[in-house]
């Protein structure tokens, strides 16, 4: 089981915030400063140069950045030892349903967990959301391919096929 952290700045609508709900259920540890995140944690960062891949298996924790990008101190994040971008996936959440790359934090955690071989934990975090399992159904093929990839380069090549490049 991989520990989950979230850096949260309270800039999103609390009624729609998946991290707040995950915290209530004890699925994630929420922090308000990046210094409270273990340096060994893998940060899910859409600006990272490398895509998350099975080569990243063995990380002790995953951190989602659940905040407004204007608030985030990008210099601190850019110096983080392990930052990875999620590959192309489609949102199943009610706010961004069907939109590519518009995932909630719980969808991002679940995607990362599947790619890292933690399918059971991914299903567990999504099970609390009535639309959660639909995320896995909607992205079953790309997630399976990403999880079977060798490394980040291979994930990016698979992603290109789904993006029609």
C-alpha cells in the first residue's frame, strides 16, 4: 500500500473537493505546506518532464497538488527529487466528464496507483465516489497499456496513440 499525501491550499469549492472527502475517510494525509511532504514522495505534477510509468514502482508515497497553480510555489516543486506527469486520461468526474486531462485529485491518485501496480488500492480510493469506478471503466485500455509499459518513454509513445498524434 502506497501512502497518499495532498498539498491543499483551500482554493477549490469544498463541496466538490475530492481531497477533502478522501481526508474524511482517512485515505489521504492533507498538508498545507510542501515541507510536510516526505522528500521521498513522488509528486504528481503536470509540468514534470517525465511521465509516470511502472519504472517508478517502489515509491513509498504519492503526493497530489490540490491547489490553484497561481498559489503554488513552482520553484519549490521544480526542485523536488521525483516529479511525474500523468499520461493522457479522460475525466469521469461530474464537473469535467469526458474531458481529457481534467482529472480530480482522486482520479489522479487512482491513475497513478494503477500505473504503479496497485489496482486494489486504486479501486478502494475510487469506491467512495458514485462515479469513481466509471473512471476505471472509461480509461481501462490506456491504463492497462500504461501499466504494462517499460518506462516513461514507452508511456509517452502510448499516450501519443490515444491523443491521435
